[in-house]
C-alpha cells in the first residue's frame, strides 16, 4: 500500500512539473511573438537618431529570431542598405579629414550595400497574391549602386594586398557581375581595362585559395590584361591540370609555348603529350623549339627520348650525342646512349641464331663493337655521376659479364 502511495505521489509531482514547463515555454513563446511594427518602430527610431550600428543590430536580431518572416521581407534589407551607406559615408568623412578610419570596415559597408541591395530588389520583384509587382526600392537602390560601384575596385586592391583573398574575390566578383549588365541599375559601363583588371584579381584571389573552378570563371577576360598575361596563363594551366580538363590544358599550354619561351609551358606540354603517348607531337614541338635555341642541351635530350620512344634509335643516338657535345658531363645522355647500344646488342645476339661462316663472324664482330660502345657510354655516365648508380650500374654489370671482364665485375659487387 505504501509503495502504491509513493508511486502515485511521484507521478503527480512529475505531471505538475511538466505542466509548469509547458506553461513557461508558452509564456516565452508569447513574449517572443513576431511583431513587425515593434521592430520597425525601433529601427526607424535608431535611423532618426543616426545610430546606424544599432539599426544593423535590429535587422540582424530580427533575422536571427524570426527568420521565417524577416529574411524574406525586403524592408529589412533596405534599412540595412541605408545604414551601411551612412556608415560608409562616416568612414569617408574620416578619411577626408585625415582622421583614423577603418578601411576594412569601410569596404565591408560598401560591399554589403550591394549584397543586401540585390536581395531587397529581388524580393521586391516577387509578384503579390494578385500577380502584381510593386517595387518601391529599385530606384533608390539603383542610385546607391551608381554612387558606390566605382569604389569596389579600390576595395579589391586593398584586400588583395592584405592577402584577404576571400573578400578580394567577392568584391571583384560583385563588380564584374553588376557591370556585366549595367543597364539593370543604370550603371555606367566600365572600361575594358577595369573589367580585365578585376577579372585578373578574381583569378589570382581564387587561385590563392586553391578554388580552381572559381579561378577559371573569369580567366578569358583576365587574359586580356597584358601586364600579367603570362602569369595568368600559367595559373589557368595549373587549374585545368588540377581539374583534369586536358583539352583546355593543352590549349593554354600551346598558347604559352607560342607566346612565351619559358620552361613551364614547354615541359608541361611535353609531359601531357608523353602521358598520352603522343611522341610524334612532342618531337614536332621540340624541333620547333630547337629552331629558336639549337644549343639547348635539354631540348636535344628530350628529342632523343622521343626518338627512342618511336624506336628511331639512330636518330636518338645522334640527339643524345649532340647533348653530350653541348654539356660534356651529361651523365643522363651517356646513360641513354649506353642503353640504346645495349638494346641493339641484345637483338644482335638473337640474330646469331641460324647463322654460320662469315655471316656469323660478322655478326659476332658487330655484337662485340656494340658491347664496347655501350660500355664506354655507361662508364662515362659513371665518371660524371658516380653517386647515381641507377644510370650505369646494371648496364656495366651486364657488359662486364658479357665481355669476360671478371676483375671489373668484381669491383661492382658491393655497389648498390
């Protein structure tokens, strides 16, 4: 009996507590019930008192507490635009009077005029329940846009120099987007120089953040700026490479090769073609470069590699030999020569099968000469790059064995 009594007592206390909590929540909800007139009244009071920071607090609080109402109401965005405009003018006044101004805040005010102005205008263009569009804000917003659009490029440059690449991109993007259709807000059409410059800053800012898709969004317009064209073209190539767009990558690399005789564009295009096994294209490209710089060792080495890939061994030998004539200690070219002669010797060895008499003797003489030529090349590679055993060790071991050079072979046993 006592157990039932205690249980009933505890249950009644729980029910009372639950009813109390529900009542408290209901009272809180009633206190926080959305009343636009009260919020707007406070905003207007703060606007009248020039307390523009409080106006922004009012707007932000309304959107945070009542998002289902405030975030879709253009009036709040319009008050935000007005407050930001006033705060920006205050900072401009400080600049004019050589007083301490907050430049970053200033450009944030300018940028917010555009973001919230666009939102206000967009919401105001939604038809009402009768299908009518009554937009009272478009003209004043357009007027404020016209007064402030020319300030965005300065904001782009300022934030970019501060390495604030997110803001630099956002400001540049806003300028480009608005001026691309300047008639929407009756803005003066920007000069081609301004568009290309802002596009360049947008590309550089996005690339600095490794946002490759954003970086290439404005690359075509940016490339019209000649002062940074080579740098921007290289960025475009790197972006397309990261994105796996080999078609656009090839186009940009070829542009770079045609206009700028730098290693990046040439070597990157060589790699792209080699990855695709387009050895003839690499050879054509290299021959074109050799017409400009015939004493470039690297070009002759690349030419030799491509000729070797195409199994044009005699041509490859000539190219690698030319490379060693230009650079006497070219261990890599000597190693390549050694490998070509070694491959030739292996084929010559197989060709001995079925031969007899003088033909066999001639083939053995040819084979021995190939061994000697290959050995000499590998030994040159060893002489000039003794620490890089991958260039010569395996080849010399095979050749010393085939030439019965036991003493020399023994000296290689402990080399790794």
